[in-house]
C-alpha cells in the first residue's frame, strides 16, 4: 500500500479499515452513490505490472481472456484459475507505457504475483508490485464524465476502453463507472480536482455498491477456488475467450460452456437484517434442504437498510425464488435486477 497516498487521504478525513477506507458512516457512503457522483480511492485493489518482450504471450497462456487482442486503448476482464477451473482471482487488465497492468483484490495480489512468477521460467517477463507507484481512483455516477473533465481527463466513450492524458489513464467500465490510473505522486492533485468537480469523496463501500449494481464481481481471499468463471457471469461481461488456446482450467471452462454443465449463476440480491453477512456465507433453499445451494460473493450495506450482494446459487433455486442466508430458516433474499441479461439455459 502506498504510504504517502494513505497519509494524504487521512489528512482529507479518511479512516483506514481492514476492508478498505471510508470518509463517512457506511450508510452515508452508500447513500452518496444513489444521490450523485462519488470519487473513491480504490485501496482495496492491488496492482501487478507485467513487462518484457514475452509479456503478452505469457499472460495469454495463463488467463481466461485473449490477451493478444488487448489493444493499446482497450481494457479487459479476465481470470486466473486453478487447473480444475476454479477462479483464484478476477482481474482487470490494460496496457500502459510500461507493459500490461493487472488489478485484483489487494488480499489476493501477493498470492497472484507469486503464482504467476512460477510460470516465468526462461520467458522475457518481469513481474512487479505496481501498487506503490500507481494509484487507482474510481469515479461513479451520472456526472462522472463532468468530474473527470474538471480534472483535465477526457473520459473514453465506449465501455472497456481507455483514454490517455499524459501519465494519467482513464478506463470506462460501463456507463456510470470509470477507473483512473495515475502515478502516485500526482494522485492527490487528481483526487482533489475530481472532488472539486462535483464528485463526493467516498470510501470502499461506495465503490462496492457501484460494482454490485453493475454486476461486476470481485474474487477476494474468502471466495478463492469457489467458482468457475461462468458461475460469476464472466463470459457475459466479456472475461472469457472460447477461441484461444489452452490456459490453466481451460478444459473445465470450455466443458461448462459447451456441454451444458453450468448449474449455478450469479444474481444480485437484497439481504434483510442489521448484521453484515460474511462474504462466502452459504445459501439454502427448500429444494436443497440442509445442503448449501450457493454462496455470497460480494456484500455491502444498502442505502435503505439491509445489504446488497452478488450471490452465486443453483439456477433452479433462483428460478424457484426462495433462498435463505445461513440456514434453511435464515433471512430470505430478495432478487434484484442485474444490468445485463443472463443466457437462457
């Protein structure tokens, strides 16, 4: 974690927590997402820089997406999987002047870098922790483009593309959500200008809510090796290529796609109650009785009480509509809309 950046945020009124950072009470943080546009230090994400002549081929042979098609002005979702096809990390990739950049949950970044390093061998590839020298800032909301313009950053127009202004890169995830990658030394100035442009300073919970509503999951340490990519709708959001060569877990991912083996999907849900549900908590349904039918993937406080979450569960259970948290008698989940359609079985 970048110490000068954190020290700047603390001076700005932020509080550092195990789960990330906050500027206000959790209910106010997530409420700001509904009320307008927020600017969020993405301290819950870690970065790996992959550089060298063989870096494209190296990543192409290890990740679920077609890295060879990652253009200079594009970005890409991808995953790194076990040989059994289970996701070890969900990734956001883009090119910069130094090579390929990889963003993942900060609590899996050290593991990810270590495992990737095991495959380098004689390849002309250098992997490095880029978190100390590059800062990620999220901007979410209807006025995100205006806030970026105030900071001298032209937002890209199409999803999963990037714009470049000097050393600052801006990646559009979807209509409302963008990520700015900026050298650490320039991050305080960029953050200040984004806030001055009308974006409310907010913490990790605000970004988590934005990502849950966008249907964009994040694998953390609590959910490693739990899901095949399609269970997290990764082929729907463009995180899987079925036309590339082999990579760890490819056989399982392909079999799931082409042989109709997918029995679980990710849904957006509301969880009632006052106690925060744990990421990875089990879900239960009448159909499965005392046997777990799924798990929570990402969870955050909801603006009007309870919690919003992304949850993977048996498709048949979601279609039946009765799903409980923690036990067959636990709180019943309410299904909420995702911004994209799920493929029919």
